[in-house]
C-alpha cells in the first residue's frame, strides 16, 4: 500500500521507531543492485532516512559515484513491512555525521568511533508498507 511520506499512518510511524534492521538498496556503477543489511533512522519531519557507514563501503561508494541516484530501505517484521525510497546523497560534514550518529545511538546503540564515518541520506518521496 502506498503512503504519503508527509502523513504516515500512526502504526507505520511506530513501526519505524522500533528496533529493527532493514535492507538498503543502492546501485553499482554497472547498474546492478547492491542490497545490504543496515540500521537506519527515519526523520519524519524532514522526510529523511539516514544510514551511517564508512567512506570505503560499497554502499557509500555507490552513492558517491552517482549523486542524486535513487535508493531504498526496507524494514520487515512478519506481516509488517515498510519501504522508504528516494534520492540519495552522501554526506561527510561534521554536522550531518553527528546527526546521523545521534539518531542511530537513540534507535540502536552508540556506534564505535570512526574517522572515515559518512552518512547516506535519502530524501524520501515514496513510501509503501503495512504497519
């Protein structure tokens, strides 16, 4: 079922705050999909997904190689699921990293320090799911 990213049903919003992992899909330079398990956070007011990672990771390199390409995260728990899709950008500035790390720590746990930390941000324009 499709949903308006700016007005998600309460049950879907609640589902996106529970501690679950998801898959992140980005695209390699040859166009093939790269799907990997990740932790992510959903910033409802900004309609933004954040995935913290490290610069040399395949997912970060995919987004860096094609700024503005599309990406998606998909969280599943039994019959509940949600896919958040949109335009992805790689952020390496201190403010974006601090925001990503803070939100990740709130949802999952405090991540280890990394000097090569980056954040993949997905500006969500399409949501599908059932909460």
